[in-house]
């Protein structure tokens, strides 16, 4: 199953329309449609959709351990964020 198919199912389950998702994120309906066509989703977007539809996104293991994924995107100045500029300053 493509991720976009799962997102569609979650939106249906939560009775959330794509236009409502676009409004929630402050983007156009066309932008949302392209995410579905390209099947391009970030983890924090999926977690946000899960929360918006009344669920949660998590890694779930056979022993019952659940590791939830936070819907908040990482801060841009967080060194763990891939877009963050490398720290080229000399060490002390």
C-alpha cells in the first residue's frame, strides 16, 4: 500500500477532506493533490494527519512497545535537522 493510500484512509476515517487538510496546513488544494500524486510525505506531516484524524503515528513492536512520532517539525536551528548548515567553526 502506498503511503498516500493510507493517508486517504486516515482522512476518510477522521472525516477530514483534502481541502480541510490544505486549509489546516495553509497550502493550496493543488499542493495537497501533488503530495498524493508524488506520494511524498514527511514523518511530521503523517503524525499531524494522524493527530488531525484522531489517531497517532508510532513505531509499534510485537511486545507492545510504542514509540510515537511527534507531529511538530524539527526546528531549523536544530543541529540534527538535515537542512541545518554545518558548523565549520574551529574546535576549542
